[in-house]
C-alpha cells in the first residue's frame, strides 16, 4: 500500500505541474541550443548610380572580381562608399572611406 500511495502522490504532483508547463510552452517559442535573439538592424537604402559619382566609376559591375585593390566599379566599393556618404561623410573623410573600401 505504501507504494500505491507514493504512486498516487507522484501522479497528483505531475497533474498539478502540467497546466503551468502547458501555459509556459505556449508563451515561449522553442529555440535551438545556443540560438540568441538579435535586434533588428536598420539598413540604409542606397542608390548605386549615386555611388558611382562618389568613386568615379562609369557603371556598376554585376560581380566583384576580388582583385587587390578593388576596382572603382566593384559593387562592394560602391555600397561602402554610398553608406559612408549617407552617414554624413564629405570631402577628405569620404575619400578616405573610399580608399579603405578599395583596400578591403
């Protein structure tokens, strides 16, 4: 009889826990191990045609050639230059940003 009473108390304890666990499972979405929620990043919308004027390129290339230094029409250089211009860089600071973008 002692084992029956222990089993009954165990089942009762489990029944008491289930509603809370069910409510918690509904509020918290399942996550993979090591997954961390990151804040949303706001991207600057940049016109590639305006970026060509900054770097001196005639047109935007379709694909990066990965040469060193990167060419002026490289999409990587154009996007970095345009982002620098959107953030407010002008003059020598903008020229330095383009130089760093070509060196990358």
